[in-house]
């Protein structure tokens, strides 16, 4: 139960519902326990009337006895039915409180997990599979809900039923009660043993289910690669193999579960036999009546489901414990990037300073940035150029505080970036990443996603024009209402890039970062976009990360990165004069443009 302690806060939140549910269970079981007592009275009355009926054999009063007996039995039957209706009504109220409570907690728990997922840093997502994350917020939460609702309800039902039944049995005959309950300790020991097995196997099953979800998610996301390499059969065999592992583990768990019910039935049957045998001896001795035996047999059968439910409840609790343990592993993971002021909102002028910044990726140990220093004044334009793996994208990640630097300082408007409100910092930066991601929604919704307000149609269209994607969208059958599919699969690479640019610009940011964002567009489209940049970004600080030179955009400073440190820095003219890597890129690009002409 240690892993399930986390859920106590939710029980406290809905304590009134749970308390009412337990009260309703107790009331329901109280009326249920009265039924055997009514039946005992009816049976004893019948026996008395039968004996009296024999005494008056041959007398006319026998007919009156029979009529009185029939009327009395009808009253007893009506009383039993009334008790059953009352019991059912309170059982209905029980489900309306405890089961509804479990659904509310399930909702709250998913909200907590989802919010925590969003708060976690980028490195967390690099260490964990998407399928595993999804499985913990769906399948694991479902397992936990079974503990929150059905397990709690049936446990309360079990405890209250046993208390009411045993008290009623002791009031009749302590000796008969003792014999009736002899099988229960054996049952408890068996349940404890089997529950441990269930707990261990449930944990392994949930881990395997996460693995299956991850495999399916990766194959579906990379279906183009799978098909282009004709690896469908291979993936099917691999998935089938992992499914067999899951199936075998589930079957083994089912075999363990299968011991519960036969064991319960056997113990209950043994208790019934003992009740009839010992009870019969006591009737002969005149210690109890024949109706008491019937009463005890009903009590034993009344305990059948609650006692049987012990195994089911134990199984649910063990599986919920295994699932909650997996959930707790993520909930106990703290974000490495902390927001110092979540509520602050304000503009940023755009001054950026990197002071001897070094960064080592925590998950791989790779040093991406090594002693990097540069300064940008508000409104200046910076181009960052370098070979693949030189650390260009890392600069954007550090400026956005996707990671915290290993050493050095990053200043924005003269203030350490770690002291600036994280949400406000990212809100004031328009970032177009190298790996463009679009949501499976309409083009309109993807562009509007970048705004911190609800943009109207005209505003969305205007920024689509700034990103030179308006004509492409108009050419689509549904225009801005076109669904782009998962990760924008229905759009071309260039269209996805331009929609992403429109999404960044509609934020009206103070700082703009483009990470190789024009690599998939043609020269004419590039000129349109850069023309808007020259006009609209005059007073904005801009960082352009690229592999090529943009002749239509004037940069105040150009940095050439090599292995995470500055190899060259200066203006376009200064770097050309140096004859280094930058001049090689310019010459190669000019040659390619000549060849294209």
C-alpha cells in the first residue's frame, strides 16, 4: 500500500462522498442482515404451527390454523421484500457516491499527470518513450481507478458485512460461530501468498504493455520509412513477438487469479457443512432452534461474495499498486529548469549576452557549447553558421531555457536568463525550430496556436502572407480549414516551414529565432519572407541559424561555430576577407546559383 499513499490527498478532497458512501454501505448491509433473522422467525413459526396443526388433528380449528399460517407467511415475505428494496436503494446511493468519486479522482489524477508532463524539462522527453508516457496516463490510471472505486466500495462492503454478520451470529451461538469461521484464517494466508505473486507479475505486465505501446507509436509515426524500406513484415514479426511475451505474461497472471474463486467456494462450502453439522447437534441438544440453522446458512452464503471479493480486491490493489508505482516514478521527477516567476508578463527589449557559456548535454555527456561569448544589442541581427553538430541549435535551446547552462551566464536585457520568468521569456521569443512540428488540426488553428490572444481571420491571413504561404493555402480545397494530419503530413516540407514561421510571427515577439527555417523553400519564396523580415524586424532582435547565406538580409554580426566555440566572427565583408569557412560557403553558394541559372 506504500505506493498508493499518494492517492490519500484525493481521498481527502472527496472525503464527504467517500464517508457518505461508506455510511450507505453500512445501512444497506444492516437491512441485508435483518433478512435472515426474519426468515428464522418465519421458519420457527412454521415449525410451531405444524406441530400445533398435528395436535388439533380431526378438529375444525385446523382450517383456521392453516389460514393464519398462510397470512403470516405472506407478511414475512412482504417484510423480506421490503428489506431487500431498502437495501437495494442504499446500494444504489453507494455506487452514486463511491464510484462517482473514483471517476472524479481519475479525472484529477490525469490532469495532475498531464500538467506534470508539461512542466518537465526537455531532457526528460529524450530519456523516455512517448508510448510509455501515454501508457502511464491511460492504462496505469485505469488500473488505479479500479482501486479508487470498486476496491474501496467492496472492501467497505466486506468489512461492514463481516461485522454485522459475525455480531448477529455471536448473538445466537458463539460455538456455532467459531466453527463456521474456521476456514477464514486459511483463506487469509492463501490470499496473502497469491497477492504477492500478482503484484510482481502485474508490474512486469505493465512494463511490457508500455513497450508494446512504444513500438506501435514509433511504427505509426515512421510509417513512411517502414514502407520505403519494405520492412512491414519485419515490424509485424517483431510486434507479434513482443505481443506473445505480453500474452504469456497475462496468461500466467490469469492462472494465478484462477486459484482465487475455487479456493473461496471451497472454503465457503466447508463453512456451510460445518454449520449444518454442528448446528444440527445443537438443535438436538436444545441450544438453538432449527430456524437458527437456516439463519446461519444464509449468513454463510451472505459472506460468499464479500469473502470471494477478498481475492479480487487483493488483485486490484496489487495491480493498482504496481501502476501507481510507475506513475509515482514520473511524478517524483522534478523539472531541471525551474520557473522563477510564473506570473510575470512584460516586454523584452532584446539585448542578449552570452558570457563564456559552456553546456554539456546531461543525458549523453556531449559538450555542445564550449566557452561561447557574444553580444547582441536590441534590434541587431545575428547569423549563426556552422557544420552539422557544431552547436547552432543548442544556442537556441539555451536562450529559450529548454536546458540550463553548465557554466557561464546568459543575459537578456542585462538580467540572468535563469532569473527571468520562464513563461514570459518564451512568450516574447518567436522560435521556428529546425524540426517543424504541426498539430493534427486545421492550418488556421496551427497558425493561431502561436498567439497569446484569439486572433481573427484577417490577422491569421495577414501573417500567412508574411510567411509567403497564403497562396498555397488558398489553393487547397478547404483553404485555412484544411486538416494538416499528424505532424503536418499532408503538407510539403516548405509549406510546413512557412506555416511554422507564421505561427511564430503572430506572437509579435521581441526576439525572433529561425533555426534553418528556410531550408525547404525556393529562392523566390525566400525573397518574399526575407523582404518581410527586413521591414517588420527592423526593431527586433533576430538570430538566424542557417547553413547558407541570405543575401537579402543584412546581418550586424555573423558567427561561425566549430565544435561548440567561435571559429570566426564579424560582418559579411570582414569574414569574406578572412578567407575561412564562411568565405568557402559563400563561394560554394554562388557557384550553385550560377549552375542553376
